[in-house]
């Protein structure tokens, strides 16, 4: 049965089911549960229908875009046991060769070989290769290193994608210490270290030049990237919080249970290399927030309806504010954020996080909470609360995870 053969009720259930999946992917569990319930009320087997209708097409799309192994499960334990450095070293003398069209092992769904038989002038069959190997593979290794060095600076994702295309490219992209050195010099001089506050000149507790720190990591640039934490700039850190709120029973209700609803909200945090940052706490999903989440946003708020006429907006009444602050990082990876002008004028807000990695890969892409507190400001004569500290509970809070945003630059 194709999607065109679905009845109106099944199509409506399918739309709701897909909408629920989208909400779930954004972490908005309250909306996701609501849409799932509506979908199952219309068709109590909608999950099976979805798998039948959509999953084969999704797998085929993945295969077309990312190769025949895209839809296969990976043994995580086996992957973790791989000695990556040793594996890369074994690719040092690999060469790229054109696939042999007569060898079945060299053919797959993504490499079409067109065989035109008995069309030659001499009545012999011949093979036309639809995807020849690019002549660029014959460039000398030094030239490839120079090209990849530029690519890391301008488009790191393209550098990584190049490296996973074949063994030869993997060695060129990931086997050279020159390229890992370039990454370190792009990342660490832009960090704002807590230990360097109050110091000027070259004699800093944490040197700006990564070369001075290299001996601490066995003179390995790659090891430095793995073990030395850093803040990321070209994207946004997002924390998704879901918690349950118990309501009250209706008057004259005979039930013993109180109604429960799921509440979802998001925290957004974005860093800049000059020590500034922006934060937001809102119920709006990333799709609406990320395009507006910038220190150059003159309204200093996120509009639920971005198409709204800005001239008719009362900024003071907009609930989704963008708060500006400052940040530092310690050598051990502890991030400190301070917001002077927060949700209330009489407090300064302080946040402390620990940089962590997601999964087993040392990617430094997560911020785990340490603590969150506010300090009362001096609001004038007669205010005896100045300096009073208020600790906030972290019970419902979740870690921030970094998401790359291609439209973000270091200063926009």
C-alpha cells in the first residue's frame, strides 16, 4: 500500500504521528504525547502503518545519500576497541583506484556501471565507466595537506566529510599532525581563561600559544584536542527540560488521582571569542529560536512570530528575552557564566558548568551543571540584601548539548 492509497483517517493519523515524532526529536515531550494520543485515537495501529509506509523509504534515502552501510547497526563495543591511530597508520600507502566493472565486489547500488555490449566497431563488447575516479587523487600529498589546511579554516565539516570517503583520504585528512596543529591553533587561542584574568602581556598562567602547552600532551596535537577541554563557538548549546506538574482535581470530582501534565522548556547558550555570551530561557523550540539568537539582535528578545511587524512590537512585553553576559573557562574545563542584567534587575546571575563529552568520543560538546545562584545587587539606600546569595535547585535541569549552526559566525 502506498501513501496515495491511504484513506483520509489514516492520512490524518499519519500526519499527527509524524508531527509527534518531530516534537519528540526537539525534546518537547508534552506536545509529542498529545499528538501521539490523537494519532492512536484515529488508528490504534498507526505505528505499524508508519513502519510499513515510511521506514523502507527512509532507509532507501539514507542508502542513496550515505552508502549501503548507512542503515546498518554498528557494534559500539567493537568500534571502541579499534586503535584509530594504528588503523590510520595502516592507510599510509593506500592508493585510490578506479573500480573494476567486471568485479562484482567493486559494484554497489551507488556505483552504476553501464555495460554496452556488441556496440563496438570491431563487434567486441566494451564497458563504459559511469563514475571514473577524479584525477585529483593523483595530487602529491604535500599539496593535499595545504588544501585541507585551508578547508579546516573555512569549512571544517567539508574537511571531515572528505576524510571519511576512503582510506587514502582518511590518512590525508586525519593522519597528518600539521592539520591537528591547525585545529589547535584555531581553537585554544580563542578561549577566555579564568586563570588569565588580571594578567597582561605574554607571561600568562595559561599561554595563548598552544605550542607552549604541547609537552603536557606528549607532544601530540591530537592528544591535546582529545584531552584539553574547550568552548565551541559556531553553534548553540541547548538544554531541554521536561518535568511533570501535578494539577488539582475538578470540583466534585470522584477520582482519587490528580491530573498530571508534562512541562517542556529550553535553555539556550551561545559563546563568543571575546568573552561575551547570550542566554535565553523559553518554551520556544530551536527552529524558532536559533535564527534570532544572536548578540546583534537589537530587540534582545525572540519573537514567537518572526514575520511580525517589528515596528508594532512592545519589547517590554515580549516574554522570550535574550540576556547578555560574560564567560570564562578554567584550564580544567569549568565554564563560568555571569549575567548582570537578567530576568530581574536586582540580581546578578551566576552559572557554573563542567565541559564533558557526548558518548565515548572526546568531543567536548556537553556542558554539565555544577551550580546556579544569584547575588543581590545594591539597589539603593535602605536595601540590606546586598551580597545575599540565593542558590537555585538543579533538580529539573539537564546538560547542555552543542548543536552546530551553519549560519553562525564568530561575531554575528
